C-alpha cells in the first residue's frame, strides 16, 4: 500500500473552499511561512479510499476478539455514544457558569457516589485521566497525609508486588518514594513472610492490584491489610482489575484506603491507542481533605464546584476531568443498575471457561480458579518444540485474533495473559479455544509455521524494538524524493520491516 504522499499529484484537491471575503489579517513577516506547507494533494475519492483501506488494516474490538490481558477490551455500547453526543453534554464549555452546567455537575456527582459505593470508600475525585495518573495522584495524597500528621520525612518507601504493572513502580519513583518489591508465593499470593520482613516505620504504604496481574484474588488480603495498618501505613488499590469484583467485593472492605478505578477498563470506553481514559480515585474519610480541587459537591438540590479545600494537593488535570468518559461510564453502570455484579460474574465465568478448555494444551503456572483473566505459559512448547509465547501470539494473528498480552507478568516465563471480558458470547470463546488448540498442535507438528507467522497480515514480523524506539512518524521528503518506481517499492519493503 502506498503512503499518502506517494499518491500525491500536484494540483489535485479533495475540496474547494469559498473565496475568503474578510479583510486579510496582517501577519508579521517573521511569523509568515516562506513556502506553502507540503500537504498531500489528492482528489476526494482517492483520499477516502486511502483512509478506508488503512482502517481495514487495523484491529479493534469492533473487528474481532481482543483478549489482551490486563487491558479489559470490552464492547462499548453504541447508545453511550449517542448520550455523549447530546448537545447539553457535547457543547458544554468547560468554563460554563455552574448554574448553566447543573446537569453535567449532577452526572459527575452521581458517578462519584456510585464509585464510592463500588469501592466501599467515602470520597471521590474524578480528575485523573488514566489509571497511571490515578496512581500518581494517590501517592501524592499519601505524601500529603503523612506530612500533615508529621510523618512525611520518616515514611519514604512504597511496597509493590513483583507481579505489579509497570506503571506502579513508575508512579512510585515519580512521586519521590523509594520502591521495595515483595515476592509472590507458590499459590500466586503476596508472600506474607517476605512482606512482614519488609514493612516497618519507614513504609508509607502498599500498592497492590487485587485480583493480581496473575488473575488471582489474594487469599490473605485481610492479613496483608492488618500488617500495613499496624505499622501506621496506608494501602493503595490499583483498580485496573476491578472488572472482576464489582458488586461482589469492595477494596474498602478489604482494608484499602485509596483506590483508583480505570473507568475505561471497567465501565467501557473505546480505549486503546492511548485513550481516552479516566482514573478517578476514591479514598477513606481521613484522606478526603487532600483530594484534588475543585471537588464536585451537592448543596441541597444544587451542584457546585468547591475550591475551598486548604489541604488539597491541587489540580491534577484541566477543569474537572475527562467528561465524555464520565458520561459513558455513568450510562454503562446505569444500564446494569443494581445487577452490576452480573458484569463481573460473567467476566469471571468467561475467563474460567477459557482456562478450563486450554489448561491441558498449555502450562498453567498457578493452578487455581481465576478471576476475570488468567496467565498460561508456553514454557513447555519452548522447551520441547522451540516455540515461544511470541510465536503463539503471532500465529494467533493469522487466525484473526488479537494476541493476548505476552511476557507479563514478569514472574511467569513465556507468559500468555488472556482476558476475554464479559461481552463475549460462548461461540466466540469456543472459536478462540479452537485456534489456540490448533496452534499448540502446529507447534508440535510444524513449528516453522509459528516461527514465520504472521503470514496473512498486511505486515510480517516487525523489528519491534526499532519500531517502538525509532518510530518514523513523519514523511522523509529529503530521504525519499523519488516516490515512483523501484525506489518507492524498496521503501515500502523497508516500512514493512518496521524500519
Ligand atoms: C494492573 C494495571 N495497573 C495500572 C494500569 C495503568 O492504567 P492506565 O493504562 O489507565 O494508565 C494498567 C493498564 O493496563 C494495569 O493493567
């Protein structure tokens, strides 16, 4: 497929604009362009074909099964898009006076109330724009709290699990805390002995995902909470996996003091490719004074923004947060109503169904009932047939599936982390299992098929490091002045290799 610049022909246009009949604005010479911008020049049909063709080379939840563990790629109901587009929401200016934005403020207030109920905690801020920003905000709250009670200097360490998502250690470091890691025991829980040895008067808190990134609910969570609370420390719940437990168990009841909720993973959003997301944080009473401002509050029948919070850590995002994400999440939750737990029950059921059907063909490092996702290992395939988790993932693409998360969590060699979500029907799950079983057979009979995969996708194996570290995101006019003939073809071949 040719790049859009390679299709460009001077003088072609996709549209014509009417003559500009306002007086020309005098732009200072030093701010003026010396030459017109180098934009691609195409007629509209070719332009439409180009982008339509590109869209067919992408993979999304709307084109197929997307079992990307830890990312919770669930269906985004279309009715929620209609709601987001209601003029009262869509056209609202972020600087609108409060009395002209009562509906939006009420929606945010109601969402806060629901999230408090789901988390089993007392106060909420919707501001953080993603789980990772919720983590940073939560750690800033911890710091503000300990400074307020005179223990700011003393408490300098945060403990995380060795299964933690990469954003956990990153947030700990960004917020200026030292990081201490605790091991995982043979059943996939936090190793309580290792934990006891590491918690002391310097510990500010624990940061934990429960269920963990292994898809397992920690069997000692109350004991773990007691260890931290006895040491005067706080517990932070990374709510990325809340989709497993909504309406069933609550982080606040488990003993957690601060929770972030990845709205885009629990209450649907068209996420992926970096956004949009929402990472509200919910906290216990004693942490409420430190929450970001403005707080959305209710005053009788009115809703307003409260800036008067002297102990607040301040703002963590513009205005009141990603409002469109709030509308979709609120609509998703209201569609379930009091039956919200069914969402989590079906997510857990779907994951256990897949696990039961796949467990004999792949290694299962922690043999327990899973929550909403589970981790298999391609360790035996590698040992016996030289086939890696990467090979399995690439071969799945030939079967028309988005690969699961691989090589994470780090404690499982050749990890394949599979999360079906609750919005997949049994037929879809069965078809995925058939593909996984066929791939396990191929690994034994013709491993080269897997080494070469994918063979049916627009691109073969990329040099992924180069593609990530040296992504080419602008057209190199100087390097590729001749776009036609052999030079153009050679360039396309290079692009397919990720160069
Ligand atoms: C366990 C866990 N924690 C934190 C995050 C970070 O969330 P976000 O991508 O919204 O920043 C993720 C994201 O995948 C996750 O899986």
